[in-house]
């Protein structure tokens, strides 16, 4: 096996390992909730997550993935080695957070790993400042906005349902958990896979068989 083919296989393997490891984080948010409240059995919850993951590829766009893949690093500096080290750096952080019980998020890791690998390869000139401004501020803004919206939503739900019988409220929100868990599994997982898949064509272009022609 020549070195180029081995590199391509290794990059794809790293991306697949990341998808597996990142499931440790997602399971706590989507599967564990509906299982702990006994809305679904563990088997049914895993099946729901699998269906939503697969459906996302056909239902949703990939604009966030496009921002990370195209708007942070100038394309002339992107090659399979950059993709590989970005993926390795991003993946090494995930298991540490799982062991320590620290919540983290995919997009800062992906964007930071990509930018860091590009700076190490070509210096700060490899980065696109406009693209970084789409990502970096929201690492701080997003949790604050989420906290405010969560509080407002909780106050709204309390106002609407405070006069309803507890049994009716419990029945309604058990069904609502299915909707929220499904939405959670759709968008983030779709973006994460699209982020890796967006680099596969460039990685594949890097490999040329010994004959000089690509199979197929």
C-alpha cells in the first residue's frame, strides 16, 4: 500500500472514530432523557436516534458545516495533512472531557482545531478573519442566549400550564420529549458529519493510483 492511500484511509478512519466518540456527549442529551423519564425504552430510544441521524442527511442543509469548512481557512492552504491534524487535535479533546465529565461543544473544537492546524502550517495568513468572526463571538454569546431563552420558555410554560391538572401536563410533556429529542438528533449530528464529509472530496483528490487513473 502506498503512502498516499494509507493517509486517505487514516483520515477517514479518524473521522469515523470521532463520530463514535462524540456519541458519548449526544447520548446524555437525547437518549438518556427519554429513557430516564420512561418515555421510551433504551432500545426504542436508540432506534429513534438512529432514524433521526440517517434522515438528517436528506432533510437539512449544511450551512454551519460550510462556514467551518470554507470560511475559516483559505482553500490554498488546505490539504490532507491539514485535515488529518485538525481531526486528530479535535478528537483528542473529546475523550478527556468524557472522563472528566466536562460538557463541551463540537463547533468550537472543529473550528479551533482547523484554525490551529492552519496557523501551524502556514502562519496567521492562512486564516480568514471574516470567517472567524462568524464563530468565535458565539462561543460566548450562545450559552448566554440559551440561558435567557431557556428561562423565558420555562416561565411561559409555567404561565400556560399552571392551572392544568398534573396528569394532563405530564402526558403532554412526555410527548414533547420525543419531539425535542428528535430535533436534537437531527441538526447537530447532520452538521458534524457534513463537516467531515466536506473534506473527503479534497482528500480523495490527493490520492492517485499507481496507473495515474482513478478506479471507476
